[in-house]
């Protein structure tokens, strides 16, 4: 199950606003469905996590009008994280001794260490919603670079109806979140970002990358003209800034653009 922090991060990358209910309102109906994990084998005398959560809520409500009950038997270590999260949601409704137990349960052990998130910024555009263009870098392409890109595409026979505006994708989307698998989480974040752009009509058929970057290379792992992460045919060439300042780089680029016209026209033909 995806942790809640990562789920919110992916939703933000997709441009979706997440509304999270943290407390049950007075006299509100019980939530019909939730993401609490229920153990497959139910041991006699032990309740499922969902039932334990409702029991904790009931106990907290009674604690406001009645004397505190004796502390329940300490759950086994493998159940402690789930109970700790439930108690954390109760906030001030939990007695002080329960809060202290919650903090102790949530405190990570000495053997656990949070990783450091992969950091990168991409400038992203999509030609007529078909060809994905990625430029590594913090700054968007300037007027000279955009004009050069348009001329390169025209010379190769790729003429979109209009040149799209580039938008930045930065990772991580949210600072300070725990990271366990930096590379995998960054890949999932980029996939979520592109999936969110499908509402704008993006349906990438091919990937063009202008510029080289070590982090981007690790992220995309381009090999033999293919991007496994996005499952697209891929091409990578020099950065637009490098091409703009070198006639020799432009001449060397020309043979590498062979086949673009046919690929662009083939994508326009109806199935």
C-alpha cells in the first residue's frame, strides 16, 4: 500500500487537489470504506485494525466525560505502528500517558534511516500532444532556443499546429517527506505528472531529449533508442543552448534527425 505522504505527493504532481478527513464529525455516519489494512488470518481474541480504530475513537470520546480507563494490554510490536497512527489522529483527545506511548511507538529505531530525495528539474512540452520534449535545467528555454527548436523541427519535417509552452516539473514536489526509494519514487512522480497531463490531450508517441544530465540519465535509462520508463521510442541530442552557439553542432545533428518526418506523418495517419 502506498504511504499517505507519497500518495499526496503523486496527486500534487498530477495537478489534483487532495482533501483529507482527519476527524470524524459529531453524529456523522461511519465511513463506508477506508484504507486500513485488515489482516487475512483473524486470531481469536484479536480484533481487526479497523475495529481497533473505532474502539480507540470510542475510548477517546468517553475519556472526556468519564475517568480514564486502565491502559489496555500493550499490543504486539508488529501492531504498534498501526495503533500509533490511529492515536496520532486523535490529537488532544488522547490522555497524556497515551500520547507519550504514541510518541514512543512512532519514534523510529536506530537502524532506520531516511534516504535523500532525488533532485532535478525538467522543462516539459508536448508537440500537438504527441511528441514529448524534455529539457533538463532550472530555467525555461529563451527566445533564441525556442526559435532554434522550431527551425530544427521544420527542417526535419515535424510541423506542429502550434509550438507549445514549456512548463517546469521539479522533484521532489514537497520538501521534508521521508524517502525510502529515491529513484523509484522520482520515477513514479514523473509518471504521475505525465498521467495528469492526459486531461490536456497529451498522448505521447515519442520522446525527444535536448541536453544531458546525470540525474536525468539515471531516471530515464535511455538505451538503443528506447525509454523503458515511459515505454516510448526515444532520441537524445545536444542542449539547445549548445546548438545555438555552434554551427558544427548543428551540422552534426542533421543526420541524427533522419526519419523524423516519416514518424511524424505516420502518427497523423488514421488507424
